[in-house]
C-alpha cells in the first residue's frame, strides 16, 4: 500500500510522463530544489526549475518510468526506477535512484543518482544547460 508521500512522488512522475510540467509544478514548493544528477548544479526555486523542465521539451519527445522499489520514512521518499527518455533518435533507458523530500503535502527537494554516461544518446539533442 502506497503512503501519502509516495503517492505525491508518483503523481509528479506521472505528470512528467504526460510532459505536463504545469501539473508537476503544482506538486512542488516555491523553494523547491532540484539536482537532476550528481554532477549537475543544484537548481533552486520553483520558477527556475520549471523553466529548466520546460526546456527539456526541445529534445524530449516522451518520458516513461517504472517504479522498481519505493520506500519512505518521515518526510523522505526513496525511489528506484527505470526511465525511458524518448528523443528524435529513439529511447534511452536509464536506471535511477531518486531521493525526494516533502513537507505539508508538497515536494521540497528532488535529487537523482545515476550514471550520466548512459544518457549520452538522449543528451545528444540537449544543450549543455539542459544536461
């Protein structure tokens, strides 16, 4: 059975799967912080993060995910998942471990950990600021 924080994290990724970043934005706080991979700069603030996510639409044609494992403790949700990023070059499969922090029913932070070399096929269509 999925807890409330796990349901919010799942809803965020479901919005991503529709490429609906406006809906995703409804699930994050104004002070939200996002780190898409361990080597990426931390992006702070809802509007800055939404601008980054919307820039992904220049190369990302589809997004799919499958949750492999998810657990939560207090305000933290950890999700192991597989993602498929679709671009004009095809789909790239990525195994990812994500950490989400929540407060009062909204996500305050999202950090993903994965091997960025595996995304090179999808990243070929992205600008350096989007990687």
